[in-house]
C-alpha cells in the first residue's frame, strides 16, 4: 500500500524563540499584521512580548483580542473584517488552539468573500490564503500550529465544523507555557496524547506518523504529570511542547478518527473543554480499536509503559492499554463524567450528535462504526472511569 507524508508547516522551536517573531514575520514579506490572542495571553505578558518583537523589526500591527474558548463563526467574521479594514498583509496568532484556529479561518476571508460559514464543507475543501499566517502556541496540546485544520463553533447549533487551510510558520517557545494552570496543562497535554493515539490507530496511518506519535506519547507519559505538579519545570514544558508538536504533525498526515466525533458530541452537549472530552473517551476507543488493529493499540500501550508478554488476546491488549490511559488521567487529576456532574442519560445520548458530526473522521476509524457501538462507548465511558 502506498502512503504519503508531508511537513505542512516549518517550525522554529526553542526557549526564547518568540523573540525572533518580528524578524521571521518580516522575512515573510509582512509590513502590517493582525495579532490574534485572548485576554489570558495578554495578562500573562506574552502578547506584549510578541508585540515588542514586531516593533523591534519595524513591523506594524493591529490587535484582535476577543478570542474565547471554542471560537465561533461570529468571532472569525469579526476578526476577518478588522483585518480587511486595517489593510494587513499577515496574521500572527498567539495562544492556544482557539486563537490559532480563529486566525487561520479569518485569514481566509482576505481573499474569499465573508461569511466563514460558507467554507464549512463536507467532504472538506482545502483553501490557500493570500497572506502569511504565523502561529505562536502558548499551550502544549492542540498542535494546530502545524496542521491544516481550523475548528470553528457554529453559533446557531454549537456544532464544530472545520475550515481547511495551512499556516506559514510555527514558532514554538516552551517558555510561553510556564504560566499555564495545572488543569489546562492536563487537558491540553492529554489532548495531544489523543492526537497521537488516534494517529497510530487511524486507517490513514503511515510509518512516519507512528514514529512521531509514539515518541510523543512517551514524552507525555513521562513529563505531563511533572508539569501538572510543577508548572515552572522548564524541562517538562520543553518536552511537552515537542510532544504536542510531533503529535500535531502526525495527525496532520493521518487525521484523527472516532475519538474526535465522540468528544465533539460531549462538547456540543456539555460545553466542556475539547482536550478533556477527547481523553474521557480514549480508553474505550482503544478497546474498540483492538477489534481491527490490536498491534497498533499495543504500540500505544507500550509507549505508556505497559509490558506485554506477547500472549495477550486482542481484548487483553485493549484492556491493558485502556487501564494505562486511565492511570495517566488520574495522575493528572482528570475527573470522570459522573464526578463532573454530567447526567448519565444525557451523556449517553451524545451518541446521536457524534453520529452526525464529520463523517470523514468516523470513516477513518479502523472499525466500521455503528450507532449502537457509539452508544455503548458513551455508556462504558460513564461507568468505567471512577
């Protein structure tokens, strides 16, 4: 079977890398950019540092700082309008996945008519932006800086369709993650884990994606508990930034699969963080995947430190791997749906939304998925994580 792999976005990685932002933006030919970030990035002193680098390089800028979690089409359209009115020739997103996804989508509106909603297509259509888009992530999780996916929330029904376009450069600076709170550190780090686990088990997997994803899981298993406990541990933050970036590159090749359908079903119903939702369903997803690819689920388990004898059945591989995922979740303080106050019947009913969301993701699952399977997964997620 032939396969293809790509490096979609060049990456500048290292402590203090943000200070090169201005020069890199200038190298891309930008004279005036729009900086996209949220209030937390500004309060943490990260946005001013980025802006100072732009000033030092003689790059003019305007600011759009209204980003919220799960950015809506309303924010994207507003950001795109400001960018057009200001006459910018580039976008700089500083923040987590929400800022980066909003910037990607808003940049599309510089050479495509508004509103953004008309570019939510299934199957996906891929677009090219007419200006550079530079991403500076401040969390180690989404990997959005190196993928071609921008997930946007539809304000009318809270569903999460995507716009597909790639950015121009990622600047990954572990120092920017030192102020991320423990809960966000856990949710984003485990989000990166699910990207890697789904990349390894997806139908679209390839040898390079597995290599990167396995290495990412090994780093997450070792360093995420450290960073959750001590956010100022720069070594842990450095390794987690590498892990998140590698997981992003891996799933940019392979795409994710059913776990993200399941997570989005929870997001639409309970409005809980994306990374939390992805990890809640992952143990049961790994068990399901052993029906088709037990050897790949074993790769995930081994990366988590599970020792296999070689005599395990597919079911035993799934159970061992699921137990290891749950152990990592508990070490990082992740609560289950019951402890989060989610109603059991309402939680299980998420299967209806999951079956409606992004058929392409579901088809990338190694197992032929039915509504009954999805309902059973939600039921097991609720009952088996205590």
